[in-house]
C-alpha cells in the first residue's frame, strides 16, 4: 500500500472514529431527553444495552471501511509514464524527409503519417509510421502504398516498407533516428532521419 493510500485510510479511520464518538454522544442525549420527556423508565440496563448495540454497529462499519480501503489500495494504477511519453511524441515534426505527424494516443502504440517523396511514377501516397513507444524511444515501421524498392513480404497492406526508430531529446523538442528498406537499417549517414517539433 502506498504512503498516500495509507494516509487516506488513516484519515478515513479517524473520521469514522470521530463520527462514532459524536454519534454515541448524540444518541445518549436523544435517549436521555426522550425518556425524560415521555417520563419513561427504561432502566439503566436497557440504556446500556442500547448504547452497546450502537457501538457494536459503529465498530462493524469501521472494520468494513478499513477492509475496503485496503482492497482499493491494491488496485494497480495505469502506466502513466508511458502514456505521457506517447503524448509527448504527438504533434507535427519538421524532419529531413518531410513533415511527420503523430496523433495523441492513450496507449504505447502509435500510428503516424508522413509526407512521402514521389516514386518514379510521380505518385506519393499514404505514408505512415506504425510504432511502439518506450521511454523516449519510438520503434516501428514506415509504410507507403507505392515505391521503387518493394519488399518480398507485405506489411500493413503494402510491399513498400522498412524499419524506423527515433530517439527524443530530454524536452521532446528534437527527434533523431534511422530508417531502412524491408528488414534492414542502412549504415552510415544515409540512415539518418532527424526532426524538430513544428
């Protein structure tokens, strides 16, 4: 159980205990006033039995609330660190291969879009990046519907694809990475794909 959950449980227990004390005093006052007004004589034993019943009921409520508080504390929190990173990649990036756009996402998976250069037929369409974010790193594949270097296997409905990865700097203002064709990342300066936030 985390410190904040323990503090909440202790605060809840204190509030319930204070409620029990206040409720017991009020119930005693009400019972005493009622017996005086109606001139009833419940007797000392009956009054004590009624008070004990009220206290026992309050004790059961206190135990139940503490037990449920412990159970709620065991529920796992969502992975907020990865989600915040996914949001940090979101937006438009001006890169060495045109604009790249990543939408806001609520998971570590992201599907972005990029402006793709025309192929030999002058066609440039549906450039996309399908990736997973872990920390400041993004790993996945770029895909285009057409291209000059088709792969032997299909990915996301196309034979024109390759691996890509980016690494963001500390404040997510710059990304740098590499890309390649099919299953291979090229080596050297040609592998570079860099960008700055628009």
